[in-house]
């Protein structure tokens, strides 16, 4: 696929979603029942192994090719004083990623994952969404298409992250528009705004909701109007991963908000995704509940960059190691009762 030329084209792609392999799911569950342990004794590790197997289409899943993809974008809404850091930090952090100096560089290496950073017109901020849609239809489709094209079909697992000063405001506005509530219900401190900054952030979100309220029943329209290029790209990657049956680990609040429209467009749209963690950002736990995802970790993290998703990869590797490496009762000569 070379990209999405129209919103109707994209909507059709969101409705045509493959499901997990039921035979692989059944085989993996059967194997879990034969391993040398009491049934269910490894708890969620067992569920994760079966989930991976079903989406990879095999009894024993693998995590040989794991990719972390971080999208970066700039937001015009930062001019409204919604962040504790200036807008130019986005470009500076992209340079830091390239130099290997960020947290995600260390975490990706520790998790045995490749890292790709994709800046999206970071010298051109999106529009202030209180005055106009953040992105035109063409800009939105271009960002979604960029995210879609970032997926290699032979990848075993994708972990998603983002960088963009102001993007927790965009994510909170999108969450409120998709699931209801006000700016005060969803706004968090993001990069560390003080009380006055938090109040400005909530007010800005309410302004955006009032301006774009006519889009309430259009998840893609809301993503274009309130989101950012990096959110649109995350959505595109999540969609591409589903089309290729690649499991996805979402990072924090922004990633979850970016993927949420797929769950609104298709009842099982996020079945191939898990939440790596619940961040300390206000609203993330509520958003996870709204999209039906249960986080793997709760470590008080709120960095972004796919940092929480990367830490969660170690849990997935443990699940795969036990599922594929343990002996069955017959192989070990152990009585299964």
C-alpha cells in the first residue's frame, strides 16, 4: 500500500481487519496445559504467550525481530502555554535520540529491540486546534500513511512511542472528544506544568472541544482536528500492524489516545495491541479502561519515548521463554496428576 488518498479509503481499511489465528491460539493453549506447572500458575505470562502465538500464527511465538518506532511532531497549541518546556525541545530531543543519549536508546538496547525515530515536519507545527483543525485532511492522511509505511511485514512485535512538546494536551483533547468529559477531567501535568499551566491546559482543551464538537461521531476527523502528526502516524502504524497481524505494545497516554480511534471504528480494533504500562499522566488509567486494555506495568513512568513499552518487552520475553522453553510433563517424565 502506497498510502491513503482519501478519508473514505482509510475508513474502509479500518473496517477490514484480520483476526488472530484461531488454530494457533488453540495450539498455544494446549501447550500451556502440558507444561510442567500447575494450570494458570504463571498468571498473565501464560495469557501473553497465547496472545503472541495467536497473532503470529504459530504454536511457539518468537521475539527475534522486535522494533521500537518513535514518532515526533510539533504542536501549535504549545503557544498557549500548555507545556513546561518550549516547543524547540522536540527537535532537540530528536537529535538526542539520533546521538544515542536518550532513555529510549538505553531501554531499546536492554530489551533487544531495534529503534527507529521518525520526525514528522517538526519544523512546521500543527495549527492551534482552538482556532482550526490541527491538520488538514491531506496532512493527516500523509502522517497516517507515513506511520503505515513504517511497518515491516516480517517484524515479530512493534513497540510504539512518541515525542512532541504539547502532545499530552492533544491526547487529552482527543480522549475527551472520543469518550466524553471536560478538559479538567483529562488534562494532566505532562512535562510538569504548575497549577496555572494545568488550568490553561484544561481551558484550551475545552475550547478545542467546543470548536470541533460537530466531529464527535467521526473518530478520524477528531484525530485530524485535535491530534498531531505523531499521533496520526501512531494510528497508521497500529493499523498496518493489524493488517500484517503483528502484535503491538503501546506506550503511555499519548500512544493510547492515538490508537483509540481504531477501537472506536471497529469493535475489536485493538485486539492485537496491549498497554505496556499505565503512566503517571492523569487520565491514562481512565483511557485504558475506556479502550479495554489492561496495563502490564505500573511504575509511575511518564516520559513517553516508548520507555514504558520497552520495559514491558522484558515481560513479553519472559512469557515467550517459558512458553517455548519449558518441558511438557511427558518430556520431563513428571506426573501431571
